[in-house]
C-alpha cells in the first residue's frame, strides 16, 4: 500500500500498476515474482519463487481503524508446503527415488517439452506432491536425502471426526487458481493410481476405484471427462497415458457425483420411490456406501477427489453471533459432504482424499479463523502465481489519468457509496445498508464507464474483418443482495415482471387479458392475478443490453432457482425453469449453446462454481468485500484465458485482460486503465474452428502410436536411397564420447547403449585402436537387439528363447549389409576419419534412422509393416479443430477449418495462399493447417521419444493425402522427423483404410505449386 503520512485520513490505495505482470513461463517452476514496498508503493521483481503463504485479518484499535482492510491483512507462511517444495526438488534430482517404474515413466511422459499440449508446472507439481506423499512418506519409505517434512508434519493430513472411534480421513489439499487446470490434475492422478494398480494388482497404495465429488450438476457434467471410457476423456485429449499403459488405465473405475447424494436416504424410500408404508429404519454405513459407490463398492479402499473442496470442511463449535455470519445452506453443504465421506471411510475405507480448490480456506461462521487455510494443504499455486505465469487473465483496474493510481471511488466503490449515506437513504433495520435505488444512483457513473469499455470491445469484435469469432464479451455485476440485483437488472435489461389481471369468462370459458389502461370489472367474470414479462428500454446502452422478445442479452442469476436444478422434482414448471437457467449459465460464451449471446450477467453470489466461461472481460463489484478471500472468489469468475499459445519469441503466454471495478483486492499484479481517456480496444482472439457447412472438406487421419513389426521369416529390407543423410561435423575438442567396443561381443547381449557403453576417449587413440568394421558390427548389434528385444523386454511376441535366438542370427547379416550401405551412401564425412561415426551422437542417430527405415520384406512373403493406432481415439479429424488465438489469421476457402493461424506471416500465410491458388488450378481439392488438429508422428532422437507435427495436410486432386512440411534450414533432428514420417507413410499405406498418403518437404513456398504438380504426375504414372 502507498499512503502519504502527512495527509490525515487519506485512503490507503493498492500498489501502482506494473508494466509487465507476466514474468514466468507456465511450464517451468517460477523463478521470480513481484514484491511490493508497503511504504513507497514501489513494485520490484524478486529473483526467486514466492514462498507459499496466506493472508488473514487481525483486529485493529484506535487510530489504526482508519486504515483499509488491506492494512488489517497479515501474511503467514505455510511451512508444510514450503518444506514439501524442498523435498520435491531433491526427489526430482534423484530421478524420483523409491517411486515405481510406472510412476517414473508417467512423470517423464508428462514433463516432455515436445508434447502437443504441454502441461503446466503447477499441474505437474500438484501431482508430484501427492505421489511423493503416497508412495514415499505415507508408505513409510525413506530417501537418501534428508526430508524437510517431519513425521509430525504428516499428522496435519489427518482430518479426525468428532467421534474418535471413527477412522480419520487422510486429506491432501492442492490450492490451484481458477483456470489453472484442476481437472487435468485429477485425470493425471487417476492415470497414476490405475496404471500402477493395473501393473501390480496387489499393491494397496494404488486404489482401482476413484470417487469424484463436486458441488453441482454443471461441474458433474464437465467432470465426466475423467471416466476413461468417455469418448471425450482427458487421457486422450491431453495425451496423459502412453499407449502401452492404456490397458492398465482401463482396469480402474471412476464415479462422478455431487454432494447432494450424500444426504441420508429417507426411511420411506424403496427403489427410488417414497412409500408411507415403508419404514426401513436409518440407513447404515454399508447400505450408504453401496448406494453411493455402486460399481465401485467391493473394490477395496478408494481414492476420493473433492472438486471445489472449500465446501468440504468439518463444522466446529462457534458462538451464536459468529454462526449468524454463516448461511444455512453453507453449513448444510459442509456437514452433508464431510459426513458422507466419513461414512464411506467407515464402510469401505478411503485410502486418501485429494482436495482441489482455488480458495481452500475456512469462512466466517465456521468456528475457525476466517481466511485461515485448511491444515492439510500440501501444494499452493494461487492467483498471484497464476497471473505471474500468465495462466490466467490479468486484472486491470481503473486508474486516474493524472496520477496513474487507482481511482478511489471506482476502486472502493462500495465504500464510496456507503460512507456518506443520508438517513433517508438507508434501509431500516439493515445495519445501515443503502437502499437499492441509492446504490444504482451512486454506482451509475462507474457502470456507464465500464459498460462503455465493454461496448468499445464489442464493436471492435463485430466490425473487425479479421476476427472470426463474433461471440460477445461478457460483463458481470456482483451485487450485495437480491433487491439491488433486481434494480440493476431492471435498469440494464429494461425488463420487469408485472402482475396483470386475467379474467375467465364464465359463458364461453375464454381467457381475456386485462386492459392495462382500465380495471377489469366484476361482471366480466372471475379475476385472478398473473405475472407477465414486460419489455422496455434499458438505461445503459440499450441497443446492446436491453432484452426483448426472443433475445435475452442480459440475465439475472437466481441462486435459489439454480439450487432447485440440483435437487428439484423433474417435470414441474419450476424445475424446468431452473434447468433452463442452469443451461444458460453453464454455456455462456459457447457457440451454438443457450448461453451464446449472453452479454451481461447480474448475480448476488459469485455465480455458480465450475463456471468456465472464458469470454468475461468486465466485472463490477457492488458489495462489501471484507477479506481478500472474497475478492479472489469474485475476480476468479472472470480470469479463465481464451488462448494458451505462447509467444514464440519470449516463450511466455500473451497477456489477456479483465477490467475490474469495485473489487478492492491488494498485492496482486495488475495493469492500469485510465477512466477518462479512451483506451484502444483490446485485441480480441481469432476463433479458428471447423465449419459445419464445409464437412465435404474434412480430412481424417489415423492416430499412430507405434508399429506392428511381426516378422514370420525374419526377412527385412530398407530403401537406403530414401533415407535421410547424416552430416559429420568436424570436432575441435581433443576428446569426445565414443562407443566402447568390447572383446567377446555377441548378438543378443543387452540392447541399446546404456551406462558404460560410451566413454570419453582421446580421438586419435580411438582411431588407432578401432576398426570401422568393428563400429559397423556394434551398430548392427544394437539395431538387431532393438528389433527383437533383450532378455528383459521383447517387442517380438514370440517368447520362445530358441526362436528369439534364431531371429537374432538371421537378422544380423541383413542389418549389417544395410548399415554398410547407409554409411557408404548417405554419410557425408567431410574429410573426417570414418570412425567418427563411433561418436555417441552419430552412433545413436544411425541406430534411430535404421530402425525407422527397416521394414519387413513383403516381396519375400513377410507381412507388411502396420500402424498401431490409439485405442481410444484411433481416427483424428479436422472436425475437432476449435481454438482461439491472437496470431494473425488467413481466411480460407478450400479448407474445413475457417482460418490459418500464422506463426510467421511470411511462411504459413504464403503457403496457405498458394494452396488456395492450387485448389483453383485443380491441383488441390482441400487442405488443413495442422494447428489444433493434434496430428503428430512419433520418432526417436538421441534416445528420447518425441512427436513430429507437420505443417499441413493436403488432399490432392488425385485423392492422395499429402503430409506437407515447410522447412528452411534443416537440423539433424529435422532429418529424424522426416525419416519417421516416411515410416509412417509406409505403415499407413499398408493399412490402407484412409486412402493413399505421401510425405513432402517444401523448402521454398515460391515453388510449391510446381512440386505439387510433380507429385501428382509421379503418382499418375
């Protein structure tokens, strides 16, 4: 905070805006953070990660009461989380010592930098923390490094019921900011426990059943992606499980439910129906567990994932005054939720619970200190960390044109409204709260300013010819109570509900609407009141926000009506209205859904949790904010990003903003936006998506994860002429790492180079002591062993040792011949001694390229090389493309996808232009940019598995599908990619179910048309 001590009574304002709030990559551990000098207001970058901590309120006395609530917030460290961070660094450095092999493979799989959808560091850290605690510390294992977490610390993970005879719940809480990917974390944890249990069915540390508990139906529907059998499951969408582990994943069961089902079942319920004559008595723990768990029952201990887990706390005794601060609904939810878990734990056993929440803190009236964290928190990546890593939008506050500091009347809007109320402007008996009309009058200037900024952005989106997505941005207004919400709704939407008199004529039984200009007389028939919606002109940019028949841009969220949707009676008119509202709220900003055209949302609470609209651009807070927790909950409703594409120059995610008035948060990096000087419209995202009207241009492709290399006669071949060349680069260093040929080499000794296979050697001495033929023999041995497998793991389905030995001896001379040909024909030695290929990097590249080129010799009766497809998503399609980006786009005509997003405008757009031109010239039928398509080709480079994502898929006029890569300068890794692509082409063409495929590398878009013509002619002959 910054305050002038020479000006008594001056309001404390937050720190000044920072120019670049985003400091860190979302994919690596944060290494810097913003820090604030509370005396001067200076913002500084501190070159290390922010310690895990939280803020809580303390009571002030005397003159200190003049300070704002932020001066009352005191920071406390979270020692358990900080200690776990230390342990995790050491555990990573030890290559996850003590973890299972399955766990190690999964952690390596998730950490890969070349993933089509990279996982955030905060997601991996949360999962690593749970794994470390479960596999190491809670399992009683010890590591060679000294742990910073004591056994006493682990006692904090036990949540003990009041009845001490019941078992305690083991709970591990992960604090993750809204929009940072909690659902992905849940999927990763499910994959980890199912794959481990599938590998070792007797290992009780890994439950084979997972219960996911959430607060409402909207979230329950979204979380169905956690079920492995779901077609839209996250395991495939985010590539969370290697292909070989998919069968292990399928052995587990996931159930998603909401806490409402934890309420004890009525003693009169039988078969889902209620009967007065039925009286079964209270539902016992076993019956309760059977009812809730269904197919999960009988699988032993389960893992529980609590989503939005800040609702699941154990009520503590509190005095009556404090209890009045708590809404009855909140107390009921907490009690039912936690009692349900206790009952399941008592009946079947819960191995552990993982709690996920953006705000895992106790609330006022709970019996605990307001804002204090749950003691079982083990991981922390909160809102400020998420802003600094670019994972969420950046809050933007209204600032003065002259000082650049936040405008007090817009920043502390509620205080500005309430501090000078006159007696007639207060509600009687409501603790001095203002009348709704007064709130509107005093907030109208802020509302109009914020709404004008919304209009500015809306117009830009609608008028910009290069913006494909015309979905409107959303303005959220969060009110103190329903009366204020009603006044704002009426003034913005122009809509109001009125009571009209309806008359039933007794003679002809027709219903006649009452005339609003005159009363209905008795002799006209029976009178009754009926509510009716009347549309009028709103007072805030009515052309944009006013409701009218068939068009509702402004909606008001009725929390009680939404609650009806959770547990109401199907078929009733109120239930139907509740479900309709829920569907609108749940689909705000989603094209083709009921909430697509919503522009303004007026609510009393923070909207329903799980709300994942990412097109919120403006928030207005009209209520008292007594803590930073409440500020964060409101602000979090609008912080989900629209695009996650990093800037190719910086590697950081690009800035996205949400303008916020009236939510007085502190110590959060923010940008400033002048309130009087017009600001240029924010650059909206371009929506790149498949167009339904262009389904004739759809391209489908196999999702290949490996190859079936099933030899029957051990006869192989390779087209050496089509293999990628290898360039030897002279080395100046006197020593280098070379393979170590050993006396007594024989075929069948363990495979690819491991520890001890290579060593630093003097180059001159290596040349003198090693023959080129010896290196060729060693290369051949490695290639053959990789094809057939070693004693521990064999890709060959034949487990008979005699058959395996026969394969080794039959393959060796064939591979040796191919290796010799490759070295003679494709290696450019550049006047270097040929024995340089014994250097590790060249040795590995030759092995990888030979493995990618060798295939069964079909001419000799061998079955052809075939692709192994993804079990869950065997076929990909351009129909699945749907993402938003800030990149410039080129609008397409001959593509299923509406636009091409360009990394570099000169290359991608130039190619797209020439493909469009080729379509007019009948060389191309249609094409697709491989962006958001998730089309990739697996390959090996220097011993590490990668994926290659070519640039375009092109359907030529002769129906060949061309994989087109645009490449200027080539590296050795690029050549490995291209070799893998040719192997992919061979296997997919042998498979033959999606037509004929070809691969081509274009090095100059200027000649692309000629190259396409050449490929067409080559295949026509």
